[in-house]
C-alpha cells in the first residue's frame, strides 16, 4: 500500500509534462500559466508538510493518508473539468495536498514495522516502486490521452486514487501486532513542533545534504536534460525520450541496489557521501569540458542518475534522530527541506541562459556549463556540511550482519 500511494504521487507530480501541448491547446495556456500550474503541486506539498506531520503524530498515518486520498480524488477530477489555467492550477494544488502524506507515510510506517537495520532497504523498495508512477505519466498517459482524451485519463486516475485510499484504510495499521504503545504525542502547535524538530542536535547537518540531494538531479532530469540534448546534440523528441527513460530506469535499479548497502557496511553517512561525491564529479565534468561526445554525455547522465538514488539512506539517517512521537513532524520537516531545494534550484538556474546570449535557437553550450557548475556548487556545499554530521549506524558495532 505504501508503494501504491507513492506511485500515485509520482504520477500526479509528472503528469502534465507529456500532455503539455494538449493542455496548452485545450485551455489556451501561456507558458507562464503552465509553469504556475506545474509549481502549484509543489507549493501544496510544501505548505502541507507541517500539518501532515502533526496529524501523523496525533492520529496516525493510516487515517491521515486515507483522508488525504479524498483530496487526491478531488484533484484528479478537477483536472478533468478544468477550463482555464486557473482551474488547472487549482486542480494541481488540491491533488498536491492529497499527495502530501504519501512519501512521508512510508518513512514513518517502515520505521515502526521494520527493525532499524532494515529501514533503508525497505525504503529503497518503496522508492524504486514509486518510479512506476513516473513511467505511467509518460508513454502510457500519452497513449491513453490520444485514445480517449486527457480528461478521461484523469478520471481514471481519480478512480485509482479512490481504490487505493479505501484499501489503505482497510489494510494498513500504524503499528505491528504486539508492539508496545507509542509514547503520546506532545500537544505542540504546528510551528512549535517545527521549532522542536529543527532544534534536534545534529539534524541540520544532515538536512544540508538532503536539501540538494534530490533537488540537483531533479533539476537536471526534469528541467535541463531535454533542452541540453536538443540544443547541444540536436536530438529529436524520440531521442531525448529514450535518454530520459534510460535515466529513470537506471535510477530505479540503483535505488534497489543502494538500499541494503548500509546494512552491509554498517554506515549510512559514508554511503551517502560516496554517492554525492561522484555526483559532484559528474557535474564538474559537464561544467569543465568545452565539448563532450554524445556517447560520453549520455554515459555521464546515466552515471548521475545511478548515484543519485541515495535518498532512502538519508531519510533513514534523518529518521534516526527522532523518537516515535516526533517521527511524523521530523519526517515531514525533512521533506520540506527537499521541496524547498527542488523549488529553488530550477528558478536559480533559470536565470543563467539569459546571461549568455546565443545566436540561433536554444541556449548556448556555455550557459549549460554554468548551469552544471551552479548545481555542482550547490551539491558540494551540502556535502561539505554533511561531512561534519555524526553517522547513524544501522546496528551496534559488535553485532554481525544477518544473512537476510
């Protein structure tokens, strides 16, 4: 059920990209209106995190996610009846609130149902399966939209969201059988709870990397890879689509492989450090090289995707800072950091191309090199701060890894 809710979240996150031309035509959207509608989803996620964390701690993830699924259904149906850019933005905002508890529920419930040494592995399974939503929002959504129209496609996803919400309520439990009762959540207000979480010793050092660990590769994949491959290498839509599909597939497989490594090596910090360091190196290679062959560039993009799948490791590291009664607010606070980074980096890098005038269509290679350099600096700074953080080992040093 955790995988099902995250699949829906990923689908709605990416759903308007492939059908953007149809949306522009049907709703008479300007580029600004389309951008605002897309950003409304992330704005909703960000604004909802504090309150979702409070609900997790007070009434549990089961009821919270099930209740939010009502908004997920409503948002999907609002997509289907949208008649303007404003209507689409409202639909995106409502569905964003509906998805606000999906990934954080995975962190909270996995920490309650699985032993500490298994957290990262199980999280990596859920996050890898969530990529199904990304795939569904690509070629399948395009095919269904051509068959019955994009409005009916969203009606179908609304039905799927309703089924998942009902099953989540019926099948999920907040605690495993025989578990000791959780400590009662302190009656802290939303802002007071956020302050309490941020004051947790050592947390900000981990959040520094989490702020950019997802945001940097997301900025590359969701914003700049397509234009880069078109402007520098002349790839058409089909060629760009193949590269993006390959990057998504590589990241899915890498997520499954990196999950168990913390248990094998009994460290979370140094697995995250190794992956982030390679990612910085790839970005520096793009920034420093005046020319790369298409094969080398694609290979580096695949490498960047493969070493950017350590989010589950960082989430386990973050979760280890909190007792159960603060797990919800702690996890959603971490998710806020991630969303802030994902929102800011595209805006910051979006100013760069205009600084390097270019004759002809598209952007200059120099502009892309500065974009990659900016992202390398952002990830490098996050990594430098994270290096000062204390490790959170999955098991005591004198305990051998189990055969499982």
